C-alpha cells in the first residue's frame, strides 16, 4: 500500500488535474457549455466561478473576466464569438429539466 499523500503533494496533483481539465476544455471548443451543463451540471463558466471564488477566499484580487479568461484561454467575448452556437430548443428544454442538478457556486465579495 502506498504512503498517504502529503498536503503539498495533494494540492500539486489537484492543481495539475485542474490544468489538464482546463486544457482539454480549451481544445474541445466544439463542446458547448449548455451540453456540459445538461450532462454534468457544470460548464466552463462554472469552472471560472470556482476559480474566482478560490482566489477571493484567499484574498487574491481577481475579476470575473480574469477568471473566465483563465478557463477559456481567451477573453470570454472572443470565445463566444468564435465558438458558441445558438442553443437548440432541445438543449434549452434539457437545461431547464436538469437545472436542479446544476452546480451552485458561492463567490465571496471582492
């Protein structure tokens, strides 16, 4: 049986896993946020909100736009213009149906 992870190793591994997830989502621009929400209950916007909340909990100044750019790899408006598609009626229906399972993120005030 392996040794328990040190706190420092656990944090480093979690950070690397997060960076891997973000890199994957930046590559998969074909995957729409609404599809992520409908399937998993979170999306790129949720990740950016968790990122922002974590920064603010640690007293690190950060704007919502800065957090989004860290996740999207570009300004959010640019990503929307390049990759976001209009949601279909079926996607919108599923979004409403799955809403109770969507992530709830509390962001501390700046």
